């Protein structure tokens, strides 16, 4: 199983075979479309000339990495901040997981432990961590005991709330509708409706 986003097939294949690319896609999945966030690891790999490597990215000259992120088309609407965030995440991978993204989720005792590992990553609040946990469980069969509960409502097998639930064009449409409803509800609550 893998993602079924309407992006370059090679980008989907990279996400399926490269845990770091998948994690980088999740890092970038904010304030841009899912398609943009999860296709950017492939574009980054193309610009580097090889698959992503956490050690290389952790040690990369920060200004040079920003330049790679900012090169048109930019990998994110905030290339400077996201280049720094990717670098921070890669440094954690090097320090705690021997530079291997898959080790982050390789052997947790349960879903709560995995959620804790994810929330310890730079830029991963509880919601982002729960979405990524649901993505790992639903699409990549990373299913330690209690993973659905740890993923909160994103773990619901019938959900259409996030990238974890995208399996085809129809599910993508349902996820987009859900996100639009949530934005509208948030906007209404700030207005006092």
C-alpha cells in the first residue's frame, strides 16, 4: 500500500520506497496542498542528484539548502523556514535514529510510544503526529498495538480527514471537503457565529 496522490508517479514511488522522503513530505505538509508537500521530496532528490540522505541534509550548508528549496518552482511557499525544518528533523534522525527515518517507527512498544517519538520531532505537534501515525498505519502497515487510538480520529478506518485517507480521486475529494468544512467552522468560531 502507498499513497495515491495525483502527483508524478515517480514521486509516489519515491514515497513508497524511501521512508525519509515520506517523512519530509509530512514535514512540508502545512500551508501548501498535499500534492505540493508530498511531491517536493522527489523534486528535492532531483535537485540533489540522488535519493535523500538524512546525514547529508543534517550537515548541509543552511544557506545552500535554502537556495535549493527556493529554486523555482520553490519546494514550499516558505522555503527558508521549511529548509530549516527539514534540516532540524534530519539532525534528530542522525542523533537518535542513526540517520534512518524508518528506525523512528521500526520498533515501538505501542501506538502511544510511536506518537511520542513523532511529537518529539521539530514541527510535529500532536495533530501532525497523529496524521503521520495514521498515514503509517493505514498506508504502510506500521501498526503497533493501539496505533488507531494513538492516531485519534485520524485513525478511524472510515475517515476522510487527511493524507492518510487518500486512496483514489474520490477519497481525495472527500478529504478536501472535510478540510474545507473544518476551515469554515474555524472561521465561523472566530467570528462568533
